[in-house]
């Protein structure tokens, strides 16, 4: 899977080069900063479970990654983030308006590439962008909501995270002309992976240090994004004290105390059990595929998801 990383990075940088040198610089800012490129590599690996990887398959993955980067530009404006991927964020360097418009440009380039790959891919990417927005809006509606339901939590992460992983796998499989049953199985793999991915990320916000995260620890709980461990901790031992701390912006020692309460009553462990269940479902989706480097790479990606959080707990 990682053998195609250099080609993905090259095509990503080429995709945002236009005659306007300023927009080229801004649109390519986070692309040049790097990244693990999970989504385009999942598109490539999904196709490679059954067929040879072509230029069109790589470009399908590039389209998905451009959506991911474009949404990060918008997210950083919402969060007033100052850094991203170890570099100054676009909004911090060039302002919110530039960040929003360049994010829109990246989404437009993604749509342009998707259209070149056929109506089905173009329709899929458009619907996925809509799901990303709906997931983020659901999270904003639940900000500082002490009575946020687990159903709303899962609905939000399905839209804002899992949908793009699912689309990455589906795009690769569609462009690779796999059978419909294979396309659906790989799509479900991506969705389950994405659910586990976000759940692990949410746990890390509560158990890892700022140095491990590369961003302030406890940022979600400070900003009123109450994720699965928090919701479960609110209903467990120490829940009353936790409830007294939350419901409004907090910082400093209050964040530390809230994180400690969440870690103390089994909420983290039960959340990780649910994440593991999604990992198991993701791996099970790969059973119809014969043994191949691509299948093994996808399975390893899922199986290693909990490694980082286990080291931090």
C-alpha cells in the first residue's frame, strides 16, 4: 500500500497548481506539510485487492484526500486553530476568508477529478461532502450538551469521519471495476475503520499528553465536544462532579480534573471495547478477499488502530 505514497503525493501537489501563484501556494500549504494519506492509500489498496493499480485509481484517491484537506481548512477556521500538521494553519497565516475560499477551491478540485472518473464517483463524492457537513453540524448542535445521546455521537462520527473512509474504499473499488459485492464489502470496511479511528482519537484526547497528541490535551472536552467516554462517565461513578464541571467552556485545572474523572470510572475501557468491535467488523469485511499484500495492509491498518491509545493509557 505504501509503495504508492510517493505517486499520491506527487499527484496531490500537481492537482492544486493553477496560473494564480498565490492560490496555488495557499491550496498546497497543508499538502506540502505531509500527512499519513490514509484515505488515498485505502482507495489504492481497495482496488489492489482484485486488480492492478491504474492512474485513474490513484486519482480517485487524490480526489478523496483533497476533500479531507479542504475540510481541515474549514475546521481550523471554526476551531481558530493556529497550527496543523506541524505548520502554521492557513487561517493563522493568511486569514479566515482566505482559508475558507481555498478550502472551497480544494473541494472544487476534488469534484472536478471525481467528474472525470464517471457519474457514479462524482455522485458519491458529492453525497459524501454533504454527509461530512451534516456530521459536523450535528456535533455543533450538541456542543456543551450534557444530555447528548450516544446515538447522536455515533451519528456524528459516522458522518464527519467514517463516511470519508468508506468513500475512499468505495471509489478505489468502483474505479478498479470490482464486483458489486466486493465494492460493498470494502465500503463497509472503510466505514467500520473510520468509526474506530474516530473513537480512538476521542479517547486519546482524554488519556494522552499534549506532547503525544501534538495539540493541547483535553481540547474536545474544553470546547464542549462530549465524546463517548465523557457521555458514559457522566452516567457513572463521579458523574455528578463531572457534570458540575461541564456544560460551558473550561480550561486549565478544570480540564485536568474533568479528564481525570473520565479516566477513573471505566468509561475509557468500555469505549475502547466498542472501538475494538468496529475493528473486528472491519477485518471481517475483508474475509471474501484472497491473501494479498493489499488485503494484509488494510487488515493491519485496522488492527493497529488501538496500539497508540494502549501506549498512552
